[in-house]
C-alpha cells in the first residue's frame, strides 16, 4: 500500500516502513473543520492516516476561503456543510484512506459516539467548551489529543498525553469569561500563522501515531508570525489538584458544565444558557465585532446581525439571523431552529 505515494515519508528514519504501517492502521478524529482543522486534515490525509473522521457543525462561507484551504468558492456558493465538503476533498486527495464527515455539534450527549475508536483527537475547534469536552473524554479514555488555536497573527499548540502530561484543565483551570477573548470574527486571522500552527499540530499527531511518545513535546508552544517569535512553556505532568487528571471529575462530559440550549416554543429561535459566573461585557463585544456586523446595544442587551444579510435569507446560510446577547450572558439566536448553527454563531460573537 505504501508504494510511491508515501515514499518520501516512509524513508524518514523517524517514520520508516513500520511507522507508515502504523499510520495506515490509525484513526484520527479532527473536531472542527475551520482554518486549523482543514490544514490538519489535508496533511493527515496526504500522510496516509488510514481512517479520518471530521466533525463540524458549520457550513462553508466565502469569508472562510482566505484560510480554510480544503474549500472552494463553489462550496461557499452552495453553503455546503464543512464536514461534507472536507470529506469530498480528502477522498479526491487520497482515495486510499477511509474518510467520514460528520455534520454535528460535539456536545456531552454525542461525544461518545463521535469520538469512539479514536487513536488521537486533533483540535480544530473555535471555543473552550468543546476543548474541555474533548479533554474530559480523552482523559477518561486515555486517548492523546493535540490542542491548538490561532487568533490574529499568533497561535499556540499543546500536545496532551493523559497520565503523562498536564491536561488542558491543568493549564487553563477555568474557561475564559464570555467575551473576554477575541475571536477570528472580531480580531481576524492570518492564514500563514494558521499554516504554521496546524503543521506543528500534525507533527505532534504523527509522533503519537507512530509510537514515538518520547518525542512528543511536553510544553505549551506559542508562535507569533508577525514578529517571528517562538516560546515554549514547560507544562510538566498532571497536577495533583486537577479536577480531571486527579479528581477524575468529567464535568463537561457529564453535562454539568458547559452551555445548555433550548428551542423557543412558537418561535424560530434557540436560547443558549451558558453555565458561567461571569457575564460578558456587552460594550467589549460591540467594540470587537467588525464592520460586517450590524450591532445595536442598550444597557440590557446587544443584538448583532450580519450586514447585507437578505430578509428571509436562504435556510442554512446564516442569513437573516440575529444573535441577541443579554447582560447575564444568556443569548437568543433568532432566525434558526438548528442548535448547532446557533452555537456556531454564538461562539463567533462571544468567543467561548
């Protein structure tokens, strides 16, 4: 099966024929198929990972195309779900591997089904709630995962080996307060920074899959593409007081932490109730949202609607949808009854 396709990779002493065979037998789950996810998926497919599962709740938009390299203008025009567009693209890139696209929102209710059988989980998500959920599941199942993120011109990567390294909650014990961090929607993102961070994520993933755990980086790595600066912060092993590593308390996986969603009766809307003690700053959110959003605000709530969205927009495109954020952090996403779409838009506006 190796043949000419993987010849330049299999000849590497770090991979070899045995390592290539391990890759062919491996199952990687990539959660999130945005900028980082699409880069990771293409490299993983070309590397010959035998089974790849793509989990994503969103659809392709034209603003994705600057950095989400698996998608085309035709995908955006047709508003194709990212997971399905990725599956099609990856099959064309490497027909030798098994690719499965899952159009779904990773949550406590479906994490078991979506992540089952993974040898490694790769982070392409855009919010801490999903990452904490991945962290819980991988810790419980002793499955490695590689955390990553990019905002603006900077990014970070941290491989996590349950029982050996610090987990996400060892390093970031609590999720940032709603609205505290910028998002790609509010701060932008440099495609070149995405490429570097995603490449580093895949390098760590390949080390894990070929069995070179001793080579996996035991640090939080940060990168600034504009100033060309790298930093490594040692993370050490699992913390004795970590609720996940030591306490075996999987609160996100059990559904005790994280947001809750409910469809509003008689109304085409989803209400999201974050379990957070710190409400978002409406003023900060309003300042950060870019010119493509039409924002109105009073002392009680903020409403954000995409500029140029036609009235009665095409279903499934995010058109004619308004994200209403209240002072207590509660949100009502008007114009959809799709929970995954509501969560996606909420994450873009709020940044969690």
